[in-house]
C-alpha cells in the first residue's frame, strides 16, 4: 500500500500538485481524473509539480505526470514546472523523458504551501488497470528507450484489460 499521497491546489489558473512520501499507482486514479477535468478548462495558465517531499515515485505516477506535461503542452501551449531536490528522483524523471515536457528545477521552497490532500478514489481492478496502462502508454510516447522498456508490460496489461472487458460483457449479456 502507498505510504504517500498527492496534494493539490489551484489559484487563478495555475495548478499545483505536491507529491509527498512514497507515491505509487494507488494514488494515480484521483490524479488522473483531476487531470482530465483540468484539460477541459480554458483558463489554465500554468502547472507546478512539487516533488521536494517525494521519497519514492513509481513508473505509473511518472506516466500520469508525463500525461499532464504532454496535455498542457498540446492543449494550452504551456510547459509545466517540476520541482525536485532529490537527485535520485530528478535522475529518474529525466531518464524517463519528463525533461521533454517539464522544466525541471532543483528547488527547496516553503514546505507549508497551501495544498490539500487529494482524496483517494475507490480502487477497483478495472480502474487501476486502466490507469496503469494509460500511464505506461504515455511514458512510451516520450522516447524509444521507454517504448522498448514498457512494451511487454503494456501488451500484458492490454490483454488483461481485454479479458476484463470480455468477462464484463458476458455478465451483462
């Protein structure tokens, strides 16, 4: 289980995401839903992802953050900012290609920024599978290394999702 969480704040079109502790896939469903709502807004002027209190981040979370960066660039022509003071996390983010969609800064700001914890969504096998699959597909879009690294996982997850959908259709028939 995740020992970390995501906090969120918004002010005048700037969205702030603060990832605290060990942030894993379980925290991504709420974040992914929030990103989908933000994408529909017309007044988005910026986004900051604060990783200064993050001790661990998994590839699903990185994929959701990549999705944020890509969508802001495509839909609003905005390059989001990522703040990190942990060299391991900064290296991981850069190695996954997030430097292509974020300006990554080594920043140690005020830890008492006014964010509130994002409420965890009810996690089902189906929504977790969809979130993990989408996150890794997004990482694959960033570079060829990610494409090669995550292709077997994405193929396996896609099979699982297809099986779940098929089982669901059979139950509803």
